[in-house]
C-alpha cells in the first residue's frame, strides 16, 4: 500500500505528522523538532504492508517515494519537501492568493 505522510509546522521549530491511507488516519504524533524527525517517526510506525509514501508538507505533496529511499535519503527528501512547499507558497503569494472557480 502507498500511505501519505502529512507533516505540518504548527509553530516555529515544532512539527507534527499524521500517516493516512485512503483518507483514514493510521497514526501520528506532535511536538517533534524537525521535518526529518517526522519522516523518521512516520517510517518507524509503518507495518510491513506499506511499500511507499507520498510526502506532503503544509499540504503540498512533494513526491511519492519507496520506503527504502525515505530511509536512506531522509535529509534530502525533507529538504526537497521544504523547498517544494516554499516555491508553491511563493507562487501563491505572487498570484495574490488561491483562486477558486
């Protein structure tokens, strides 16, 4: 199965994560100190049936990764997630916010 890691920074330097599958929350935690720590904690809680994970930081999906990649390249995946989210936030700011319709 492919799960999704939802990671948020609820205040500067304080992170939380939730792991879900098909919209159902499986587990999560709060009060972690970094995006990378959230990735590792999410990985540690997965069962053997999980094969890959979508990584979303502040609601922006940065990619879908095999679990082995997440385990071996956690710092790079965390940096990519942060940079992707920052780039999307900047585009939204420049456009004057999100427009629906």
